[in-house]
C-alpha cells in the first residue's frame, strides 16, 4: 500500500492536488505498483487529518487522469499502462525543469551557467 505517512501537506496548493501529485511521484519512483490498493477515503482522511470529502476529490482527480480505478465498493487501485506512465513522467519532469528554469532566470543565470551547474551537481549527487 502507498505510504502516505511521508506526505507533508502545505498551503501552496489545494490538498487534493497534493495527494494526487504524491501518488504520481510514488508511481514514477516505483513505490506504487499497478493493482496496489489505496486506503479507503475515510482511512486516508483520518491518517492525514483532513476531511473525507477532500480525499474523495483527490481520488476523483486521479480517476479522471487515468491512474486510479475504483470498482464498486471493492476499493481503489493504482492503474498504469505505458501511456499513463509516459503522461506522469512528462508532467513531473517538465514541472521540475520549469521550476528550476524560472528560479535560474529570476537570478539572471545564463543558459550555459544553468547547464554547467546541472552537470556539476549531477555528479555530486
């Protein structure tokens, strides 16, 4: 089961979006496997100390985006295929790079400086 104990919620964006983003990261990192069941809406709400309606909204978003399936009352499971994985990978990596580029441009870093920094840090980590 996805370990939601490591999810730290912030005030930067809606909680339901943060939950969905966390599950995407878990899928991409290989910590959430296809067919894996997520906690019930009430269980997750209790764990995170939030309203069950917020969890319902997160599950609905994940279903709409195609990486969660709910069948009747049998629970919600992770669903991925090549298309879903590709979509998640593109979204998350593009977001990370965009955040970095915006921050680099904010301090007037040149493209070459950014690439040099990435190369340097890449080898250090």
